[in-house]
C-alpha cells in the first residue's frame, strides 16, 4: 500500500464512516422527517437563568434540604447527573413550580430525588406537591436484581422516595420512553429528557414530548453540547441531543436551546460547566 493510500485510510478512519458523530448523523438522517410543533413551549424571553440560579429563596430551602439529600450518598460518575447538575435541577423546579413533571430516564434516581425534593419545598407546609412521573426502560426498583447496588447506591429510587416521604406524589413506570410518550394521556408542565441520548431517539422523543406539554411548559435536555464542542477537559462528547435539535430546527421547528452554561457552583472535573439546556420556543 502506498504512503498516500495509508494516509487516506487513516483519514477515513478518523473522520469518515468510523467517526461517532458521522455515525450518529447518518443514523439520524435515515429517519423520515417528523412534524414538530413547539407551540406549547415557554418563549425564550420569559426565562431569566441568572435570576433562577441565584435565587435567594431557593438557596435557603436548598441549604435546609441538601444535608438530607446528601445522606443517600449517591455516587458520582455512575451514569446519574453530577452533584452540580442535581442542584441546578433543584433550582429550576423550585423556581418554576411546575404542577406536574415527567422525567425520562430514572437510572439510580439522582435527578428524581432532587426533582421530588424541589416539588415538595415549592409546595410549602401543608400543601400537596406537584406530581412526578419517572420513566425508565429498565425496572430500576427491582427487588430481584437490585440494579442500584452495582452503582454503589444503598437504596433504590423508590426506597429514597419512601424515606423522604415523597412516594405519595412520585410514580415510577418501566417502559420504553418513546412508547410511553406516544401513548400517555397525561399532560405535564416540565419534562426532563435524559434517557437514550442517540440522535435518532432524541429526534423522535422531542416532538412526542411536546405533545404532552401543557401551554407555557418547558423541556430540559441533558448532555447537550453546543456546536459539538467538548465542555470538559477530558474531551468527552455526546453528539445526539445537539444533532437531533439541529435537524428539527432545520426542518422549521421553532425551537430555541438555552444552555445553562456556567453554574455558580462546581459540576465535574473542577469546572462549573453543565450540559443541561432548556428547550424553549423562539419569539
């Protein structure tokens, strides 16, 4: 093989069909186009992230709650959202005070716990919190397989809810996310999409989730990398959510992505950066 042929083969391996981003893009565009109606979303001008993430009121209840939440010793780096992201999710839920929340992707219940805690705190003494439905393709609360143990958690998501007395307003569902989204008859004020991050999956989930959103609702994305640029020093990158949203936008969906960006507290690898992003509607 000539030197030129070897060089071409190397470039093909690095940047051609073996490139994970190109593979995601290829799988994404193998799907037929999907109509995406963003009409139910809150418009971008109605959200002030600085006010939400620096809220003195939320900080007070967070400080009162975090010791109890931390006592569950949810191990970082096991697939759940990192501690800084959990705090950001808590701040969003407490500030926005949704009456109903849908979470796609329960895993070990790290974000589930913080969403439920924020709903409880936002409701106030003697008031019923908003409801939370958490969906995962796996039985995350199976007493037979006890999947949380392999991630270092002492309690299942359901056990944590019972311990915190949140079980009255939190419901766990074991089902494929897309199947749930297209068959669900409930409507939600806030939807957190953190399940399968493949571009094709997110491309299908977002329009389906929008149909379940109440007017003025919000969708929160996890692992959104703007411009497909790495956010942390380790160079890690998950292209799916960005590619999916870009295709929906290119097909006319009035979607506006508002990354949370730099948080006032640490997230991972010594940084303050988060991959959380709000999905809103263009004005």
